C-alpha cells in the first residue's frame, strides 16, 4: 500500500504573495517532484526562489547530462537556458 501526502511548509511560507497554498507531494516519503525531475519527466521550476530550488536544479542538470526522459531529445533547451 502506498502512502500519499501533501507536505506544507511551516510558518508564513504556506502561501505565496498571491495567496496560493504552497506544498509538495510525497509518495511513500519520497518527494514526487524530485523523482519526476531526476527521471527527466518534467522541468524544474527555477524562475522564482523556493526551498527546493538548489536540489531541483542539481537533479535537472544530472537528468540533462544523462539524457533522461525529455532530455533524450538533443534539440530540447531547458527553460531559461538562453536568458
């Protein structure tokens, strides 16, 4: 049986400046976003600062270097790469 949960940051970081709830999803204690980025199934959100930014960026670089998932296409450019 899998354990699914949403994890909310403590304190005032629970909402962004627009009032949206901030959280990340976990499956059996593993951050789902981390796994998707590591496997190359999604881009890391690096446009705005957040707690997981360094980890997500590192995982995306490794996925890109390993040509995993989306990064298997030689022509794909990471969002913000040419800014």
